[in-house]
C-alpha cells in the first residue's frame, strides 16, 4: 500500500486525475476490452499464418522455377553440337579449335543472359590442355575443387562454402570417350532474391538442407551469432512460422515472425469493441482530459521548457495571463530567466575582456620601438662586419616580433600570421642546425582574411619541443597547410608533425592544461570566444607517428590588421 501511494505521488497532476477517472469508470470497460482482445489476437494469428504460407509458396515457386529453368538449359547445353565439336577437335588445329571455342563462349553468354541466376558456366575436359578464357579448364582443375566429390555423386546441387554459391555438375557425352563435365555456378543471393524480399523488419527466412545445415537467404551459415535464428530455434512458441519445400534442391524454407510484433486487434474486432464501449469511454475521456488540461497544462509547459533548457537555450517562452498561483509561478520564472541571460551576457563580455587584457599584457612585456631599433642596429653592425648569417637571424627575429606585436592589435590577417610563423620557423631552424624540414601548402586567395593573433606559434613550438626534439630518428618534418572546402565559407589550417605523438590519456587532457605561458588552452579559449563553441581546436595524435592540430574558422575581415 505504501509503494502504491508513493507511485501515485510521483505521477503528474493530469495523470492523477485521469487515473482516478479510469479506476471509477473505465475498469469494467478495460476488462471487457481485454477479453475481446485475446480472441482477436488468436484470430489475427490464424489469418497471418495463412498469409505467410501463401507468400512463402510464391517465393519458393520462383526459386524452384529458376533452378528448373537452369537445369533444363544445362541439359540442352551438354548435347550442344558446338560444345561436342570443340571437345572432339584435334588440339593441333589451333585456329579451328579457337573458332569453335568462340561459338561455345557465345552459347554460354546466351545462356547466362537468358537466366540471370547463372553466375558462370565452366567446361572441364581431358581434351583441354590449357584454359581458353574463363569458360574452359583442364579436367585436373575440376579434381582440385572442394565441391567436386559431392557434385559428382549424383547430387544435383552442391554448396561452395568459400564463395557462397550453389554448383551443379553435368557430364558431357563424347563419341570418342573423352571425359568432360560442365559446372554451372549459381549465386545464392541472386537465386534467393525472392526470399530476401520476405526478410524485412522482424521477419526471418532460413533454408535447411537435407544434412540439417541452416542458411539464411544470403547464403551465410547460421551460427549462434545470428541472433534472430537462435532466438527462433530456442523459443519457437514465441514465433509464428511456416515451412515450404524447395523441390529442385531438396531443402526446406522456414519463414517466421515474432508473435509479439503482431497487432492484438484486427480491424473488425476493434470496431466491435469500439461499438460496445465507445459511448462510456468518450464521456469519461473527454470530460477528464478537458478538466485535467485546464489545471495542468501551464505547469506542463513550464516543466517542458525547464527540461529542454541548456547552455545554448535559456529563452523564456512560457507566458500566462492567469492571476492564480500558477500565473505567479510562471511570471517569476520569466523574471528569473531574464536575469540569468543578463548575467551570462555580462560574464561573456568579461571573459572576452579578460582574454584581450591577457593578450595586450603579453604584447606589452616588450617595448616595440626599443626592440625594433635594437634589432635594426644589430643588423647593420652584422652587415658592416660581413656576418651575413647574423644579419639573417636578426631580420627573421625582427619580422617575428613585428607580426607578433602587430601594434597592439588583437586580430591579424592570415598573411601576417603566415609571415610570423615563417619567421619563427626560420629562427628555430638556425637554433636546431636545420635538423628538420617544413612544408607549406597555402591557398593565396585566403590570406586577406583575419583571425585572432598569436594562434599558430604555440602549436609549432609544441611540435618541436614535445614532438621532434625527443624523436630518436633523423626524419623530422612539419607540414603547414591553409585551405578552404568548396563553397563552405570556412578556412581550415592544419599543423602536422611526424614526432613521437601522444597517448590517448595525454591527448584527452591536452586542451585542459593551464600552461604558465601563452599555451594551447589559451588559444583554444580565444578561438571559442571569437567564433563560438563550434570552432574549438581539434587535435589528432598517434603514439610513435605524430600529431596534427586542425583549426577552422569563418571568413572574417575586421580591418584591424596592419599589412605594412
């Protein structure tokens, strides 16, 4: 009693009201309906079994007809004069023998065209020393086939488990005593196409041969992994099933369906029940539903909205003009949601401002003018001293910091970003004694679009420090690619290396790591803040093979970058 009471308390208001009405007015009606439903169920089973029997007979008839037609054609074929002439022809007369083979090949092609279940027709003979095309083989090739012995023992059809084909062997008569055979190969899925059409939804179709082997319509042998057949075999009482023999291959076809999938009511029985109890049910249901809906609908709408609410959907869409407790609750909810939206917007703007402040603070650590002048002076001193390499390093370092600082701007064009990463890579090449190679694949048409600054450098740095620097072999390479999918409006950037890679656990937490400097997590957060959650960074890695970082973002031109 206590459990029943607890269950009743958990029901919605509308269900509680309808439950009370059902207990009072609908219980006798339900008892009557169940009684009539049981009778209807058995009637449906009877008619369904009859329908399945007729359907199976038609499908099996098609299979039998196809196999019978194939046998008749092969009985004609073994007495075909062109075939006999080809086999009896003197092997030394190669031209005449080849012409006769062409006639045989044309005949085989005509047979296959007339009967689509024929996958191949192959002649095996003592008179054939080497194969002519795919249709003729020496007799020794027949002896090598796994199905040869079963096929030669007066069995009309044998099964080739390696190819899932049915094969029939016919002896070709010879005037000179030459032993010859022809084997016709039939594709099971094609042959059983009519059975295949029966195996839809929860229906099962299986073919059982004389030696009790069970095959489904596709020719695959039934095992314990074939769930539907195993269930049928162990629980036949739960299935409605019929059988039909295949006369042409000495096999039985079983067609079955779960009884639970059958509708317990036939149309006639349903109408009978509706006439008997319809008047009572209509009154009870209409009055109950209107009463329950009036009281519970506002609460249900509010509940549905709360359940569907997530981080991206916090809009208040429920409104009410009611002045009772329900109206007060809905209005209070709307006011709360408005306040939540304001707080989220304020928090979002705060995050953007914080990230921009971090970027400006990072850029402000270096006095740009002092740095540029110093690097320029070093460059001229190196030129005067004839130190070309020092001059190149100084120019690369100057280009790197000019594009990195970008006059304090937080957005930069892809062109400047590419120049920045090229300068950084050049510096790293000098520091690494050119022990790695970099490959660039860039679509020049995309270089005028913009993205937040300092995006690529952390990934190249990680590729060197955590990928290539600790790799033992000498094959150190980095691939940098910029491209656009056709008419997608999205730019893709890939930074890939052939370093040591990362294991699964490290990869799962790489975007969560809070680095002390300007690291990967910082870049990922800025991409999501700038473009949305859908443009988060994707990282793929395989231990021992390398790592790839994939960025994608929409085409943007803010006009903040400086190309000078």
